C-alpha cells in the first residue's frame, strides 16, 4: 500500500511539474524520506511529457507506471515488500542533491 501511495504522489508531482514548466520535455523525480541518519532516497525516475500524455488516468496502475519510468529505481524487501532506501554513489548528482538538502 505504501509503495502505491508513493507512486501516486510521484505521478502527481511529475504531472504538475510538466504543467508549470511548459517548455520541459521531461521531468526527473527523486523522492526522499526521513531516516535515522537524516534522509534517504526511496524512488527516482524520469517521465517524458509524451509518455504521460498517453496515459489513461482513469485506469492507470500508479505503481506500474512509476516503475516503467525511464531510469526508475525503487527497491523493496523481498519478504515483506517494504520500500527500502536506494543506494547512492558518491559524487553522483543524486548524492549532491541529498548533501544539499541535509546541509552536508
């Protein structure tokens, strides 16, 4: 259930970003949550304007669509299906963003 709710928020954010940035052809979404050591990323993906324009929003599977995004990353524990944090490489753009958010 958490993963589906997370995916719904991701899709709403991607749609809103493309609605206000009318010249953008794609949007990248990085979802972070509070963790014991500050924050951790739990989802990353890239959505194209054209791809989202073709979606039938009345019957969409939010989790399936979020996982079908370009470069989609979401990790779930095999036994419980719990969403777990993504690993982030040092020096990557995601690491730079996380460091900026935490003031590191």
